[in-house]
C-alpha cells in the first residue's frame, strides 16, 4: 500500500498519466470557484463523506487535493484506514497549483 504527500509538479505529472481518479475534497462552493479538470467533488465536511469514500473502488489509484493540503491529507489517511491501496495527496493544495499557474476549470 502506498499513501503519501507529493509536491505540485509530481501531482501534475501523475494526472497526465491518466491512470488515477482525481478527488477534490473541498466544499461545492470552493470546487465551483475553480478545480482541476476531471476532479470529482466529495465534500470533506459532509456527514456522508466517509460513506462516500468507502463506496469507491479501493483497488484504483487516487489523487486527492483540497485548498491547502490539510483536509486531503486527512482524507488520504481515512482512505488508507478503509483499505485503499494507493492514494497521493497534493501536499500544498490547490493554492500551490494556482501559484504554478496550472489550469483550472470553473
């Protein structure tokens, strides 16, 4: 099992491999303001968050992110505890993504 924080350039490279499921754990409002293309929004603060995560295929490879890396890091550890095999967290969140002028969708 592999669960780790990664930097923004590594995260972008992994997205380009197209073999990962991309999850944005911010609120719907934050997601609507701009998200990484292809990201599925699962709000960390929703009461159903753990159940929503638990329904995902644990054998797939996941990339998770939030605003600054804190919520997504907690989500990564939750996913580890639920038995997910491979999860990577964008350590500095979409803040760093934006600072690198990487594209977002609205």
